[in-house]
């Protein structure tokens, strides 16, 4: 069963901006799916249409087989949404916000209260349940929106940048929470600018750019496309010049920091062996950038470059 | 059947949220009309009213009491919906409702009844205050209750439409300040239109508030400048028209969905 099926989704805003140019996408039931793209690529428009905040111009959207044009109310019962921006009444109490949201879903107080209590405990908000939402920290506000989205136990959870502005410790605890609910059967669609987050959580991925899907595959397959990785080596031995390591591209950042590009078929051991031959000792090693980030940048840059090329051709023709 | 149960729960949720909102900020919503109306009763009813003498066969305090109650009902039912719904738009908390399986008519009905509840509660507070200054007699209970309820529904619906169109907090106050207040003050709250020159008497007949105030006054005192039954019918027609318009705008997503 497909948790979400999008076919040829198009959206043109009233100002003429074509935000989606025929997006097609399937998300399987139980998946943890990443929808990535640069700012303004069409992620939020796509998700906005799925949860009815934006009207589509054309195309078809089904949630667990329910066509939103046929029975949007039924489809909405299956979705929980955590939007990018805070969207609750800031003067309302935390518990009231969750219970009110449950009420909109048709849950009576008797049904909603135990669920709300459980979520407040799970997300570390229990002690704040009587506080007004405006009194919460940024991280707590994010967790409040997650609790609110889950109170009616949706089968599909849409997380639009759920950890934006959240410190790393809290972010990791939120990841673990999201993994838990995914393991319990909730399908999750995640958009995020933290690519490390998408890489460690998601099994499948789509990358959208300028209103079009430019990549839709499994995370494993996508990462397999990475042809090289750049590592940063902290050296014990200070260097005056960039060392020559046959077969590797190197760049000396400062006396004790060296960047080495290692291709898919090469190994880190080879680098260490070559460095040892020159009596250069290494203190530590780390990735320059997250692997998904490198791919993401190269994919998005590629479309930007082809657009630039096309633009130049048009200019030439018109001249 | 299941849908009806869901809609009922959603409707009561909106209503309870609305009541919680205006009672939480009672110093802004319930107290000011009580103070303002108490001042009207003291100044116009007692101090100046004692020198005016009778109007429509009743002393001035008795005459203005129904108008002042109706004025507070109109203002509060309207402003409750405009400020609450616009705040929801402004804070984006309206999205909670839009992503939930709540039909537009349930959203609209919930907000309207929230506005009606505040309007009637303020009306009740003003009535209790009025009892310190004059006696309350009810000539026709059915008309009294019906007209005050329908008027609150009508203005709450109007407030909803105002909030749908509003893009800033200024837009929320324009209609109450420049349309509602003049219509209410010129709607026979403080005088009988028979005191006016003929031209202004006829001009007053175009003021919808005149019909509501006079119908309510008829219900309480048994005197009116207009036919109360015709007025009730007209209010019902306007409710149907405004409710239809508000529902259409909401379905269209006016000011809510792109």
C-alpha cells in the first residue's frame, strides 16, 4: 500500500509563479522518506497541497488510497502535520493546544486526554502542560507541534523541518523519538536542511529543485553514487608545503590541517601509508562534509548549471 | 453517523476554545462594556434622562435600556469573531483547523456561536447592571429572546466575513469604527425616530440596526417604531445571505488558502 501517491502535481500561484511543474512521487507505507531541496524548490508547496493548506492547480494526490479530491476529510484523518513555522495560539496552554487539536479530529476529551498525557510525557513536556505556549523554548515549541500532530494517531506524519533551531542534544533525542514512532508503523515524510538528519533517519529520498523531482531513489543507492569523499586530517607534524600523495588530490589548509579527496575505489589506509612514508603523523580524521550534503550540492548545482547553460543558449538565439 | 459525531465534537471544541479565549481575557472582553454601559445608565439615564422626561410612554431610563443592551450585544458578538478569527489567521493557528477533517460549515458555526455566546453574556451583564437603575418588564418573551439571539448571530457572521478579508489589525477595526458605531448610535438607541424631521425618519428606515433595537424594545416595553415581526423576518433573511456568503468565502479559502 502506498502511504502517499502524487501524480503530475502542478501548482501555479496567482502571481504566475510556477512552483510545481508536474511532480510525481510515491511513498510506501511504513517508510521514513526524505523530501529535500533548496529553499523555494517546492517542498513546502507539495506538502501544503497534501495537507490542504494550498490548493493544487492540477494533478492527483492519494493518501493510503484515498483521493483528496474524492474524500479529503477521510484523507485528512490519516495525516499528522508538523509545519515549518510555529502555528499555535501563543496564549493557550500546552495541554489545551493538544486537546483542541484532538477535538478538531473528532476525539472526545475522554479519548484524547490519555493520549495527550502520554505524548506530553514522551516528549518531555509534562511539567510544562499548564504553561502558555509563548513561555516555551524553541525546542519545546517544536516538540509541542509533534505532540499535537500525533494525538489522533495518524498513519502518515509530515515533518516539515521539525528540528530547525533545535540544539544538537535535543535534536538527537527527537530523532530517536521519530525512529520509535516509525518502527511502530507510522509512515514519516521529512523535509530538513540538516542533511545528516535525513541520511541517518530516512530509507528513501526525493530531491526536488525548481518544482521538479530531480532524484527519487533509496538513500543507499543515492549514497552509492558518491564518487569521492573529502576528508580533513589533523596532523601532529606541522607542514610547510602541500605534500604530494600519488593518486590523491590534497590541499594544505594550514600547517596542521590537510584535506584529502579519496575516490570510491581508493582507501583511507592508502593515504595513511603514503603519509607515513613521509613521516607525517595524523592526530585525527573527519569528513569535510556529510556524504548526502556532497551529493545534494552536486545534484542541485548540476540543475542550476544546466539552467544557466539553457539561459545562455536562449540569450544567444534571441541576440 | 460517525461523521456527525466527529463534526459535533469539532464544533463543541471550537465553541469551548472561543469561550475559553474571551473568558481568559475578561478584562478586555467583559469588563469594558460593563463599565461603559454603567456610565451610560448613570449619565444618560439618571442625570440627563431625569430632565428629558418620557419617551414612547416610558421614562428615559426605561426607554434606552433595551437599546443599550442591544448595542452591547451587537458590538461584542461582532468583535469577538473578528478579533478571534483574525488572531488565528495572524498566528497561523487556523491551520490546525484547516488540516483537520472539519468542514467549513462547522468552523463557521463554531465561531459564530462563540461570538453569540460573548454577545449574549455581555447583554446579560448589562441587563443585570440596568436593574440597579430601573425595573425590567418583559412584554413579549419570545420576541425578546429571538431578536437578541438572531441579532447576535447576524453580527457574529458579519464579523467572520470581516476577519476573512482582514489583512492587518487595522482592517479588523475599520468596520466597527466607521460603520457599526454610527449605525448603532443612529439606530434609535437613544431616541424614537418620531422625534426626527420627516426626511431623517425615512432615512433612518434604511438603518438595519433600527429594526433590531426597536424589535428588542418592543419585546421588553411593547413599543416600537417599526413592525417587529417584519423585522424578525428581515433579520432571518440577512442571516441566511451572510451565512451563505461567509461559507462560500471559507470554501474558496479567501485569505486562508493559496
